[in-house]
C-alpha cells in the first residue's frame, strides 16, 4: 500500500470512528430509558404493559419536560430507524407456517377477514371525519395487525411525521390496554368457549403482550389459542405493508408525483421479516434460541420506541385534535365486534 493510500485509509477510519462517537450520547440516553422501562414493569399496575409502551411514555415525558440535548440527536435517529428495522426482521422468528396451520382454516379466516375489514373501515372513517390520510393509515395498521410494530412498519411506506406515528401508537396502546382488562370478563356473557375466546382475543387485541395477558387470564387453553391467532395476524404484516405501499404509490401518481414517490412497495426489512418466517418454518430452531431471539426483539423494539418518544412533541399531538383519537376508538370497537361475529359464524 502506498503512502497516499495509507493516509486515505486512515482518513476513512477516522470518519467511521467520528460517526460512531457521534451516536454514543443518543444511544446511551435511549438505552437508559429502555432499562428504566424494564425496571418499571416490576411496579404495581405496570406488569401487564410491555416495556416498549413504558419506554415511549417515559421518553415523551423527558422530551417534553427536560428536552432533547442536541448531541443526542444522531444516536436517537439511528435507534429510531436502523435499530427498529432489525427488530422487525427478528419478529419473524416468533412464528411459523405450522403455527398458522395449527390455528385451522376457520380460525385463520376470522383473523384475515377481521384484519382486512378493520383496515378498510378505519381508512374510510378517517376520510369521513377529517383525519389526515397518513395518520388514518397508521391507526388502521396498528389496530388491524400488531400495535406499535405495525405502525412503525407501515410508516416505512406512508412516511408520516413522527408526531403521527406517536399519536397512532398512543391510540393502539390505550385501546389495546382497555381490551386487555375488559375481555377476560366477557367469555361467559358472550357464549365463548376457551378456543373461541382465544381466537377472538388474538384476532382483535392490538399488542402481543396484551393478547397474552388477556388470553392466559382466562386459562392456558385460551392463552395458547390467543397467542397463535395473534401470531397469525403478525404474519400478515408483510402483505399489509405491500398493499399500503402500492396504495401510496397510486395516490402519488394521481396527485402528479412520480412513480417512485411512494417508496419501495416492500421495504428490505419487511422482506427480511418474511425470510425469518421461512427460516423458522423449515429449521427446527431450539427453544432457547427462539426465546433468546424474542427477548432481543423486544429489547430492540423498546430502544426504537424510546427513541421515537424522544422525537415526539406533545404540542404537535394536541394540534391534531380529538378526531384521530375518536378514530382509534371506533377502529378498536369495530375489530372487536366484527371478529366476535366471525368467531360465532365461522369458527363456532
């Protein structure tokens, strides 16, 4: 290597280290908030909430009271974008095609029809009551599929503001939490057996943690059915993002934009999610490895949502008014009612 090449190589290495050091303040702050979120789950009343939800709430409090130091900016953005995408990829290891087959054709039909109907209804109602299309699509994604994870995956193609993302996550968190406490009171009243209740809970409650809490509170059989139904919903994340990406591109063309305005129909990390589902389906992954991957996935999502909270200005949320919140309530009620009817009609 010549002296000129050596100098150039040292210059490139110096730039890499400089970028890495620039990330440290923000990543350290995000990690500290995430650790606090995990610790907070041991407090009374918070054990049923996932660390992801606690992290974004803590981060929003910090952002809107203390503020976000300028030095933390690069690391926060890195966690919010890059870390999040790797978390979604690992999410694919949580389910296999065998899980879906175990749910049965009738159960999967309940899940799929509830998802499609809820997404379409939410976008339609959002347009009728004056909610911005991008925000309505995020609320529709989070309500119909898997809460916060679906919101951030959908935003990869809808490209809404971070305030819209935070608002959508707040909606699915609030109404998913309400469902988590209310659903276990209803199976006898609604005439549901353990399997029927589990399918209903898995097909309509938003977050995986909320589904597990609502399911196993009724019993192990209901909890297992709820978890499988929920994971089957998660499997539909990739088709949803593909469909949403095509909708965004078509809307961009109608508005006079280029064909590329809406972004890539399937983001690379969603393709990675599908690849992980395939891997988990054809390879017998040891239980310890699968459980370890689930823990890592939750940790990465917690970091990403902590970063998102640090980027969220509550004043911008208030500026959107109550209509998106009303939309979130209507969407949650819609998926609960539709999935319940389908359980009785299809899976009953």
